[in-house]
């Protein structure tokens, strides 16, 4: 067994906290852009604003980067408030009428 393989496998998904926070924020921004649900968009925008706050005060990021992130925060706060009062979408699956995205398979492969 190769001991280096175990070390690589354990650290494969590790990244500095600032990079992880930035990656998560970008993923949320993508989700926000693609979501049709106003409530989900509002919740994602609120989380994006929170992440931007943490990025703006992260010790390893440059002053210039922090300034850019800090200027973005008010814009995301507006997005978060725009649909904050939107009702949650109705449940798609209920006991009376379950919603199936596809038909059940007739046989297993």
C-alpha cells in the first residue's frame, strides 16, 4: 500500500478557508442566477451577503480584494430583501398526490 496515496486522498478536497468560502459563494451566486423560486433566491442572496461579510474581513485576503467584496455586499442585501416575504413553494410531494420526476424503472440494469 502506498502511504502517499492515503495522504493525497485525505487532502484532495482541502483548500485554504478563504478559497473555500469564495468557492461556496460563487456556487451560491450560480444557484441564485438559475433559481426560479423567489424565496430560494432571497435565502441564497442572504447567505451570499453573509459570506461576503466574512470575505471582507478575512486576514489573508488583500485590502483591494476586501474593498471589492465590501462594495458588493449592499447589492446582495437588496436581492435578499426583494423577495424575503415570498411564500415558500408548496410541497411537490404529498400523501395524496406524489410528484414523480420520472417513471419507475421496469427492470434493473
